């Protein structure tokens, strides 16, 4: 048996704020879970995303010092370059810091970076041309 990635876990200092951020990105986070110490959501394709409060992790890892982001970078594929711009605008208008404004990257994507409530950077991207037909 070979281990395989099953979920992406985030440790958060403000669970409700983190869940609200990822809900804005379309993650189907269970309603009523904002006060739970551990929350999971199944992503399209079966991969899971999980959130734990720092207090919950400290119950078995007492010396935990959560980082200020940058170690794990979730990346969200948007349907179009225009959607990258729109999602970036929505998130920054809601008060989430923009790290990198949308731009046409040399690797062929519309690309932007925002921060979640815990300072984790989150990538937003879309191919500059539609896959397979060469159109934008």
C-alpha cells in the first residue's frame, strides 16, 4: 500500500473567519460548524479539507506555535481569467489582504494571491487560453 493524500489540514486561530473565507471560495463547509474544534469538507474529486482550532491541536501537541502562513498554499482553479479578477476583488473587498494582484503570468495563467484569516496565502488561477481550443 502506498500512502496517498487524503486531506489538506489548516490550523486556525479564528475558525469562524477561516470557514467564512473558504466558503467564499466555494468550499462546501458544513453549516453550523463554526464552533466545532475540528471541521471537514469534501472537495470535488474526493479530497478533503480540514480545519482545527489551535486549542484542539494543543490538546495533544502542547508546544504548537502556528505559523503566519506561507507553508501550505491552497490553489483554487477559476473558470476564467475574469473570474480570477472577480474572486480577488470580492475577497479583498471583504477585508482579506491581497498579496499579489491579478496578472497574466508567463506560465500561461491569470494568477493572483490573497491571504486567509490566518495569514496563509491562497492562490487563484485560470488558464489564459481555454484548454484544447486555443481560445481565451
